[in-house]
C-alpha cells in the first residue's frame, strides 16, 4: 500500500487573471482550486523534464551524426529549443 506524502503548506501570490482561471477550472471539474494548482504544477514539472530530455537527446544525436544535412536540422531544432525561434 502506498503511503500518503505529508503535504507542505506553501503560500503563493497569483495574478488576478490566473486566480480567476484557476477557480473557473476548479468549478468546472467540481474540485478545489488547490487541487487544480497542484495538478498544473505537476504537469509543468513533467513538461520541463521532458523538454530537458529532448534537448539532451538532440545533443547526443548531433554528436553522433555524420550527415551534414541532419546535423544542420538538429542544430536548428536545438536553437529553437534554446532561443524559441
């Protein structure tokens, strides 16, 4: 059986626009705004980790590639990840 983690109380200030959207999502899902915030933070953390894995995968492919055309494509993709181009 999985043991429940002890929650840590954390105070954050949200811009009014974000707070309103959070409450609207909570109401639509019939849950609390706290639950919505936790879920959004978890998704954001997972997204950041996936982005990091993608970057390192591309960097590995760049180092291993011998094809100049593929190297250029990978460089553009890396630049897009880093600089948002």
